[in-house]
């Protein structure tokens, strides 16, 4: 999973060609820790997407600009256009994230 340090880098990356998924989390978030072990499998299942880790605390401006107030959360982009969001404060299972990803291709 790719990680950028600055808010500007993350925002610029979402506008580049290709399919991207921003994964918002934070070190203190137990629900984020719950889904993190499944992320390598999820990434492998969706090779058309580049997954980008976004630390909500370090990149608060990105989180605010994208209206991410609960984590873990996911926002998908295709060629710079938002194509889906799975944003709330609830714990997410691997199956729920896969359902979200499958819905992007529908």
C-alpha cells in the first residue's frame, strides 16, 4: 500500500490517471487495526486499483476536504473522479470492503 506524507501529495495522486482507493485510518483506531490484516488480501483481489494509506491524524486536511469524519473509511477514484465511498465510523469486515469494491465495477 502506497503512503504519501503531505496532504498535497495525496490530493495530487487522486487526480492522476488510473484507479485509486484511499484507505483512511489512524494508529489509535481499534476498528482500523481490525481490518488492516485483511488489506493485503483485498489489495491482491483488486489489482486494477492502487491502494493508498491515509493517516487521518497526519492528513487531517485531506480527511476534512473529503468529509471523512469516521474511520476506517475508503474512497475510490477513477482517472481523478470519485466513483465510490465507504465512509462511516463503523468497523468493517473483509467481506464488507469486498462488497464495496465489487460495487465499483458494477
